[in-house]
């Protein structure tokens, strides 16, 4: 692949990678192009088979984007406020796209995308900055996360990025504060590779 094509792909996903990470850039571009395929965490992005109105990056690339001082990206957590208050990525903005009621055994999630949009307006989040959307990464989140992403695009946010796998994918690699988790490869009872992190 030519250097020009690699550069174009890096620009297309809105992230500038160092030259030694070109293979990573290629793999991210492939995940953006084939949105119906799941990642290694077993989580699909929320765009379905239609042409994507937003970009989808894995947790590692979202980490790099959020740490890029030139990008000035902002992390927007669209999970219910209660979930955000319990555990959230440091520095993320809580703009719930759903409300949560009930307890552990009778949890009820009610979409409220209008509330998310009004919260972002009140907080003055700049629509020209990259917005990394953090969702739960589960079936409950799928009920409202895709609608939240579409709403951000329709509201004029020019660089909307979905974190594929949501908060679950982030916590697989990083602590809430952004510290990388140590990873060790071992073998399970069926001789399959297993990964152990600091949370195991």
C-alpha cells in the first residue's frame, strides 16, 4: 500500500498515527469500512450495514485520540447518570441519553436523547471538536446509543467517534483513570489462551 493511501486513511478516521503504526491505521480503516463485523471483544459497532454517518474506533485508538493534545477531543459518556457516577473514564462529560430506574433485578432503561443534546448545549461542548461517544457496550445501551450518535451528527458535531465496545472495551485495556492494565497470557482449562488483567 502506498504512503499516500495510508495517509488518506489516517485522515479519513480523523486520527494521525506515527508512521510506525501504519498497520494499526490499516486495521482501523478496515473496521470502519466493514462495520457489520465485530471486533475481537465480540462487540459490533452500532452503525449497521448503512454508510456510516460517524467513525468507529476501538478503545485503544480512542485512548490515543483523547490523549492527543492537538486533536482536543472530548469524551462524552451517554450512559445513564447513575452508571457514570459509579464508574467513568476520567475527564469524560456525562450527557445521559437514557434514564435508569429500578434496582439490580428490575433495571429499566428509558431512552432520552433530547436530554443528552440539551446537556451538551448547556455545557458548551464545541461542535468542531472530535467527540468520542462512550456507551455501555451491551444490549441495554444499544437501545439508545445509536440514536445518540445519530443525534450528534444531526446537531452538527463534525467528528463523531463511537468507541466500539463502549465502556466495557475501555476497561479491558485501561483503568477509569486511563492507566494501562498489565496483561499476561496464560492457558485455560481447555488449553486456550486467556488474558489476565489487574482486575482479575
